[in-house]
C-alpha cells in the first residue's frame, strides 16, 4: 500500500512540474524573448507587453490550479482509499479512467489555455501599443507555435508518466472501459499532422522573418540610394550658388561700382543675373553694422522695399556669418515661405572682398529646385525623400503642409534625434510605424532624409508568407490524406488480425491470415496462424483425452465402491476392539490413580517425619544453647549484685564526703564575712583619710566585692551539695531495691535451668524413636515406587494398544470415505469429461 501511495504522490509531483511548470516557464520566457527579438518595440511597449503576459499568466495559474485539482481528484481519492486499506472498485475505475484519459485532456487544456491567454495578451497589447500587420502575424504565429508544440509536449510527457504509474502497480488490474478508443490510423495521422503543423508554423515564421528582413533591407538600400541622390543634387545646387557668387565678387567692374556706390548700375547688373537664373527669386547686396542688416541694392523679392522681407530670414550677427563663410562655404539662412510660390526659400550670403560689411545675398528657391527630384522619386508606395536645413527645419517635403516645420516639434523627435548617417530609425507617426534614414552634409550642414511606412514592407513579406502558407496548408492536407491512405493500407493487415483474433475468441478457429509482406505485421500474421494451428491440435487432443477419461472414470467408480465396502467392515471390527481396550484402559487408570495417591501420601508422611525430626533436633540444640545462656545469665546476675553492693558502699562514702564539704563551706563562709567586715572598716578609714586614702578606698571596695562574690559562690555550692545529697539518697534506695530484685531473678533462673535439663532428656528419647520411624517410612515408600512404575508401564502399553486400534479404525474410516469420495469424484470426472468435450465442441476446428 505504501508503494502505491508513494507512486501516486511521485506521479502528481512530476505531472505538475513537467507539464504545468515547464509549460508556463517555456511560454513566458519564449514570449519575453520574442518581444525583444522579433517585435521592434520600444522600451515602454516592451514593458507593457511583459506586464500583460505576466498579469494574464497569474489569472491562468488560478484556472490551472482548479483545473488540475478537478482532473486529479479521482486519483487523489483513490490514493486516500489505498491509505485506509479499503479500496472501492468504483473509485479505482474512476481513477483509471482519469489516468488513462489524462494525456489527451491535459494536452487540449494546455493548448486551449495558451491560445486564450495569448489572444487576450495580443488584443490588450494592440490597445496599448501600435502594432502593424507584421507584429500581429508574428504574435499569432508564436502563439500557435507555442500552443501546438506545448500541447504535443504535454501529451507525450503525460503519456509517459501515466505509463510509469501503471507499470509501478498502482492498479491491480486495468478495466478495458477506462481506455480512450481511437483507431490507430487516425491516431497516427493526427499525431503526424500536428507535428507537421508545428514545423510548418515554425518554418513559416522563420521564412516570414527572413523575407521581411530581406525586403526591409532592400527598401533600406533603395532609401540610401534616394538619399544619396538628393544629397548630391542639393550639394550641387549650393555649389552652383557659391560659384555664381564667386564669379560676381571677382568681377572688377562690379567691385568698382560697389566702391563708387553706383547702386543703379549695380541694380541693373543684378536684375540681368536674376533674369538669367530662375533658381533665384532675388539677388541683392546687403550691409550690416554687426547686428542689423539692410538692403543696399535689392532685386526680386528684396527690391525696392526689401527691408521687411529681409527681417523674415532672421539673419544672425556678423560674427556668425563670417564664421560660416570662413569654413569655405556660403552662409545659409533659415528658410521662409516664398511670396511668389509659397515654397521654402533660403538666403545664401557671400562676403564681398575689400568691404567686410557688404555681402552678396541670393534668394535661393531651394524647395522648387529639389521638388522635381523629390516628387519624381518614390520608394515603394509610401516612401519619399525630403530635405532639412542645419537647424532641422523642413525645407522640402512631399506633403507641403509639413514644409517649414521644425523636426523637434514632431512627436517622434526623441526617437530620431540621435540618428546616424544612413542608419534606419523606426518611429511612430500618425498611428503608423515608419522607417527614416537621415544624412547630414558636412559642407553645407543640410540634411537629406528618406522615409517609408513599415506596413508596406510588411505587406510584401506577408503576401509571400500567405502564398507559402496557402501552399503549405494545401500540401499538409494532401500529405495528411496520403499518409492516411498509406497508413490505412499498411495497417489493413492489423484490421484482419483483429478480426481473426475476435473470431478465435468466439471459438471460430477456421480463419487464417494472409501473409502479404515480411515486415513486423507479416511476421505477426505468421505467428497468429501458427498459434491457431497449435491451438486446434491441442483442442483435438483434449477431445480424445476427455473421451478416454470418461470411460476410465466409470471403471474406477466400480472398483472404488468395492474397496469402500471392505473398508467399512474393517472399521466396524476395529470399533469393537477399541471399545474393549478403552474399558481396560479405564480400569488401569483407576489403579494408577490410587497407586499414585498412596505414593503421594507416603511421600508427605516421610517429609513430615523428616521435618518433625529436624524440629526435635533443632529444639534440642536450642535447649542446650538456652541452658548455657541461662547459666551465663545467672553468673552475670550474681556479678551484677556484687557490683551493686559495691556501688551502694561507694555512694555512702560520697554522702559522708558531702557532709565534710558542708563543714568546710561553713568555715569559708565565716572567713568571707570577716573579710567583708575588714573591707568595711578599710573603707571607713579611707574616708577619714580623705584624698590620701582614695587608693586604699578603691582596694577596700574591690575586696568587699570579692567577699560578696565569695559569699554568693558558697551559697551556690551549698545548694549543689544539698541537691547531690538528696539524689545520692534516692540512688542508695534504688540500688538497694535492685539488689533485692536481682536476687529474686537469680533464684528463678536456677529453677528454669533445672526444668530445662529435664525437658532435654525427654527430647533425646523422642529423637531416638523418630529416627526409627523414618527408616520404616522410607522402606514403605520404596516398595510403593516400584508398584507405581509397574502400573504406569501397563497403562502406557494399554494406551498404545488403544491408539493403534483407534488409528486403524480411523484409517479404515478414512479409506472408506476416500473410496466414496473417489467414487463420487470419478462420477464427477466423467461429468467433467463430458462437459470438457462440450466446451471443446465450442471451437470450430
């Protein structure tokens, strides 16, 4: 039971880890990697995509928890019943069905979960981020790829886990109704079809990515070429302007007119030049004081009142203009709208030699000059080139409404501001992703650019992928049909084998299989035919053997009946002998019992005599010891009496000494009184002597105190002596009484000693008689033991005879019963032979 529960627990853990955990980790990691590799999302959009994926995964985890719990519930209930030791068949069958159907249902569940979760993520991501067709295609491609691949993986790994669980013996037997019935042809076809779909989706995604990259690179190359063409054209225009300025400022006559301030002549010359050069809308001479500018001679849009028009160009200070010109190039102003055409124009300034405050100014119609090229060149359907000045103001754009707009005012400026020459930059504009290539001219600082919508690149890639997908689907369907036909044809012998085996199960052994090949199926057909042939041979032998068995069982039944009758007669005789032996055995039991009781009584008598003898011996020894102790006590008592008399004599002497001490104490008391009187007299004399007698007075006082202490001590001693005399008197009286009592004890002990000697003599006589009785009892016991042994041997012999007779009786009865059983069995064997014959007739040979 423990092995089964451990196997189920191990299966549950491996199932959750290898299917759910692996699926979630692979799906999330693959999605995140896909966001940053296949999709060209910015950091904010990528962050949103990751958050959406993780957020939806949390809700999917909740569904997974309840789904797996419901799906594994029958297995867990089965494990609980196994742990209790009471296994319910219905619970076991439900657990079997759950385990055997788990691979298919779990694979469908995982695929469905991924599809639903991915669809929610894609729709939500489309609301938060601008996605084009390529992004949607890639997202759905990776979604279906993950769904089908993880579904196939889940099916295979779950099938392997369930096989291990079944092989571990978790179920004692497997009910065939628990299996999911599906034809092998369809199963193999579907398996191959799904595997090919996974490969097709993966290949189509890869092909789309490769096509998309190739088409995009092709467009990028075209954009680079267009950009380069516009770049060369614009640079050529500015070089022509600089060439015109160089020719004019090197003209001596023109310089002389400037020096003499002949503005009318200068105006006529400039007007002629303007008439021959349609690229200009004005040619003028400007003068500056370092900060402000004015028109000295103006033509076109700057003449004759060009001051207002000039201010629109927002010319910088003289230093900045000189700095630009010093780098061997003309100075280009900010663009403004032309009053003639409304298109952007710039003012090109070139210094006039000999006069640093005068400059030639060309009103260049730069937009009109580049419009032919920009309007004529188209990159795909949505691509176009454009031109910016050095401050990133639009000079020329296919959409005139965007001219003179600053690039930094566009919402995508942050994405393109750090551009590199001819390196594509992806940006979002008007809800569409676009690519832009920019290149800056190092000489004149203008910027050319080319732009195209990403959707156009995607369209071309998707068209090819759609075509490939259509071809792939048609090819897959055709291949699936061919595989189905081939498998059906190749597996048709298996169908025939199944039919033959079903016929064999129904008893029809006449059918055989046709061997059409020598592969595994053909070898199986040969083995089935061989097995069929061998079974028919064995069944034929069984029919023959059952017939012989039926006839033999009849003969055996008659012989066994005769043996049974003889055995019953012998059993009756054995029972009579056994009854007689049992009566004799009962009489011997009574004799043996009485003999055993008599021996027991003798044993107890002998034991009691021995105990009595031991008691007498022990009593005699104790009397001897007691007499010895009594004599010793008598002597000790006599010695104690003598000691008490001596003690009494000593106490009398102590009493007499106390009386002598009393006389001495009276003498000491008299002396103390006299000392006290002497001290009193000395004190009186000292008082009379005055100051001279102070020392003597102190001595007299101390003597008086000593006399008082002596008097008190004498009184204490007298009290102690009187107390001692009283106690000594009591002690003398007690000792006298003790001596009297001990004298009486000594007389009593002497009488006890005499009587104990008399008892000791009587005990010695009894001990002699008891020894004689012990010898007689032992002789009687020995003879009783001999009788008991003889009776026991006779009883054992009779019991052995009785057992032998009983055994013979039992054998006879057993033989009779066995004969009857064999007779019945032979009859049953005959019936069994007939039944076996009928069962074998079920098979058609």
